[in-house]
C-alpha cells in the first residue's frame, strides 16, 4: 500500500513538471483558450442569419455592417479580396465591403485605388463617393493638382461638389484658392467658398476681402446666403470678430461688405455688440435692429457702457427712448443721471418712473432736465400725479418747466378742471 502511494506521488510530481515546461520555455507560443462554455457561438446558434460571406480573405457579417480582411498593402491583395466580395449579389452590405477595401488601398496607393474605383460601376453612389473622397484627400497630400484632375475626370460632374469639399478642407487657404475655379459653379461652390473665407480670414483678412469682392460681385440674395453658410467648419469654428471687421473695412463691394458685416456681428459677444452698431447699422440694418432691442431690454447699462461719447451723441431719439424706458424700469435715477451726463433730453422719460419710487428725488431732478418736447411731456404727466397727491398748487409750481406756451396753458386749465 505504501509503495503504491509513493508511486502515485512520483507520477503526480512528474505530471506537474510536464505542465510547467511551456511556462519555462520563452520560445514556446502562448495561447488563451476559453473553456468550452465560453467559445464563440455561431450566428445560427444565436438565432441570427448567417454571415453574408466568409472566405480565407474576407468576412462580411450577416448585416453587412462589419467587414473583416487583412492589411491591404498593394493592389493585388485588394483585387483578390474584391474578387471574393463580387461573388455576392448587389446589396448595401456588398457595397460597404467594396468601399472598405478600396479605401484601405487608397491609404497606401491612391493611384491604384483610383483605378479600382473606376472599375466599380454597379455600387451605391453614396458608398462610391465616400471612397472618392478618401482617394482625393490622399492624392492631395502630395499632389493637389493630381487630386483635382482625379475629381474632374473620374467623379460624375453632378456629384463632384462633395468630393471637392472634403479634399479642399484639408488644404491651407492659398492652396485652395489655386483650385477653386475648377469647382463647377453651383450653390455648393458658394458654400465651399464660405469655408475658404473662414480659413483665409485668420491668415490675411485684406487678401480675403479682395478675393470676395470679385467672387461675390453681382450674386443674387440666395447665392449670398450660400456664401454665408460654409460647407465645412474648421476647428475651432469661431473666427475672431477682429478678423471679420478687418475684412469688412478692407472690402469695397456691397456684397462682400454685407457678408463680412454679418460675420463680425454673429461672432461678437452680446456684451460688445453695441459698439459695432454705428459702423455696421447701414450695412446690415435689419439684423442689427432685431438684436438691438434684445440687448437694450436685457441690459441697458451694459449696452450704453460699450458706446463711445461720440456714439452716444449719434444715437437716434427713438433708440434713446428705448434705452431710458428700459433702464427706468429698475433704476430710473441712474438712467436720468446717465442721460444728463451726456446731454440727452430723453432723460425726461425716466422722471415719472422715478416719482413713483422717490417723489422728492424726481421733483429735485425735474428742473435739471433739458428743455424741449421730452421734458414738456414728462412734466405734464407729473402734474397729473402731483394734482392727485399734493393738490393743484404743487402741480402748478412745475408749469414753468413746460417750454411750449400753448401746451403750458392747456395743462393749467386741466389742473384746474381736475382739482375742481
């Protein structure tokens, strides 16, 4: 019994040594084997349709969304894989696989990929164009003109715009410019031009303005709208307002000035837009008027703080009334003082709101208001309140501040009538 036990232990130890040998030898390959319960299950066992295609060179999943093949180093490898794929009937899955293989070849040999693409004449245009975009971009890395020739000769003219767009987006502004005229005239060309402007503005606003003066001249409103909607946004997308303004000031043509003015306005923070209004309001009046009221209503002190003394002097009477009216809703005394400091008669518009909050302050400030229609209207309204609150004599004491004699006499009669 004891001898048997010893023999078993010896055999067990030998077996253990045999199991450890692969771990000691660094030359032996290692494998990660799953237990049987963890082995991959087939599509059929999962209740899924079988793969579209399985060959030694390529596997296409049942949905066609996943395509697996080895690294494509040359055209021969690509053609061998494509031969397998072409055994499938036409389908979206087959087209995705074809596009994946030719795109892979384009990364190492775009010229050969171009040849294979031209032979592919029965695929979905969307997949075909995806490959064309990849080829154009790769060709353009070393020879932009070769990429341009590929687009012109190999891509159907009606579909060229998207390929041009993706190709040119990878180039500096000046390199795009030398190829721009080869793009077919269309709304897409205008949007590609807008993308060019976004990039070029950062490099040379003056040259960009000179080019857009020529390109935008005589275009219709819908064409100008396309020029304001780039097909590609560089990162970061926002171009500083200073660049837009520099181009605006350099531009001569009305169309280019409108586009640059809109760019400056849209890229300026709300807190700083007030300072742009005097310079841009004659060029983009509708856009500025829509925004002006929003700014005034939201933050009248902030709006006025961004203005220079000259700009404040040039504010229209209507705009000043809006500023004072909005400001007076919360801080009428500040509104009056600001307007008085800048010699604006519209300060009178805050007198009655101030009276409702601080009657004595309003009465003290009334004589300081600049004479004219604004003060006459404010004093007449204040007279009604004083008649109600303090009597006719208090109201009549303000009548000398009404500069229009006829208006002053009419107010006197109304005070007497109301008091009686």
